[in-house]
């Protein structure tokens, strides 16, 4: 796996030299198209060579990047963005009140390790509340501590969280930038504080995916968007945040076909 990623990274570097200052780019896969590098500046997107488009997108969209392992009192439970429902989150880390932020439709639940000497923090955000009852987990942020967190006083202690938590792909707190690149590849952009990764794709939902989400079968096109941000302090990773969301992009009728109340 590491050899394959290293080879892909070399191809990417050779095919796409370093961008000019102020530019950034991400893998973008329009419906029925091979993929593009989407730029944030005024220049147009560039079509990816067919050999690179799937790998560049799938590298970031790899399910292992959004699976947080090593959770629960015995360290054998996992939270997965766009998969874990509210009840499973609460079963792993405890049922607690939401944080008192200003986002009622996307409540965040905050936890801090109750293990002696362990300051690990996890923030979990749920989607589509309170209209239809909370939907799946769409964002997880794993932090080394609560330093700089505005709602730190509202975190809830849990024995289900510790410093051994990591993504299934191998991202963990305390990593160097080079170690993060070995897992995620070249970031979309990078500054002195963090490395940022993004990818998105328009695609049809399969019949099985529609049924799994309690939607009526139909020709539903969604934009699948994932962002990964790794923040650093003294050149060591202190925060790993993964967000994965689906957005409706076709007709108003489709947009109005929401999940049934739980």
C-alpha cells in the first residue's frame, strides 16, 4: 500500500509541478467525467490524465480515512463519518447533551478522556437535526487536548476515548508532516498551522444506497464532498478533522425527498 502511494505521489509531482503562490487545487470528479484539478484561483480547472483521476480522488475518499478506531472502554469500537448513527455514537462514548453552539441542525457532541493523564478530545457532529431526527455522523475531530477550544468547559468525560485513537488509514495525533504525507499524499494547501485536503464528486446514488438512507428509489444525483484537516503545534499533529457530506444537486423534487423520521 505504501509503495503504491509513493509511486502515485511521484507521478503527481511529475505531472503537476508546484502551483504558483496563492493557488490551490483538489481532485474533482463531475458526473460521467474522468476528473479535473479544480483550482481556487481565476485559471480554469485542468483535466486529469485518466490514470491519475481515480487514484487522486480515491486516495482521499478511501473509507479508512474517515474511520476513527481505538474507541470505547476496550478500544475495539469505531466511528465512521457518513455511516455511524447517533445511537451508536452514544453507545461508544456516552449519551451527553449537545455543545451549546449556534448550529441546531448540526449539533456537536464533545468528549474528553477520563483516563488518568490523558487529555484527548473528540468532537462529533451529526446532520439533519432536528427536522427529521438526527441523521448520521458527518464530522469527527480528534484533538490532543482542549487548548484553544472555546467550549472546553462543556466537554463530557468518557472512558471510551484515549490517546490510542486513530484513523483506520494510520493517521494519529503526534505525527510529523512527512508522516501525514505518507498517509494522505500532497495536501491541497498547507500553511504553518495545518495541512488541508479536499475531494468531491458528483454521482448517482445506487438503489442500495438510497434504501440504506431511507430514500425512495429514484435517479438521485449527489455531490459527495470530503475534507481532511490536520493541524500542528510545534510540528506535531494536534488535531485531525474529517468531514464527509452528501449534497443534492438535481431537481427540487429530489431535494425535498428527505429521510423518514426515525
